[in-house]
C-alpha cells in the first residue's frame, strides 16, 4: 500500500491544498459538499425549528401571518441542497426578528416574481414557414446600411 504523503487531502477536505482558507470560500460547490455528520444535520434542523417557533412579529409588516408557515413549508418541500441553505440562513439569524423576516421576504419575492417564458427559436421551424410567419410581427427585410 502506498503511504499517504504529509499534506495530502483526506476523504473529507475542509481546506484546499493551495490555501488555508476553507473550501467554501474558494469553491461554492464545496459548500454543498460538506462532511457534516447526521447528528450535526439533525441539530441544525432542530435549532432552525426552535428559531421559527420563537418568531413573534413585533413590527407590523406585510405577510407577517404567513412567515412561520411559509418557512416551515420551505423546510419540508425544498430539495436537500436548498433545505441546507435555508437552514443555514435561519440559523445565522440567531433568532433576530428582522433578519428572519428578510429570509422569508427573499423567498417570497422570488416566488411571486413573474417568470418570463423564453421565446421559441425560429430555427426549429425552418421547414414550416407558415408556423414561423404567424409568430412574426413584422416581416424581416434587409436594410441598406448592412
């Protein structure tokens, strides 16, 4: 068996070889690929739920009544990587009302924004000029200054 060299990376590298900074600062993908144990994940989830349970809105804001249910729904239905990021954001608020509402408002704003559908490409309809002509508002003409 070959010996491990001093300074070689372990199975769960927290730091990159080139730098002493944590890998999450260098590579955003490394942030998702953390080596947290199951007990750490369970503890962070329970801490996030405690923070959500203790949320009481003292300032009148829009949608104060749905902050808790919405964040609980996000915790339940987001995929694993999104759930991890949300738990991290909730735990970083430290239970403060303003940043926790900011986490909710950011998610709510993203959901209610209008998703523009991309226009269909005319390239796939080259063999069907009538289908292309119905979607064109003005005919294409060559300009003199071309």
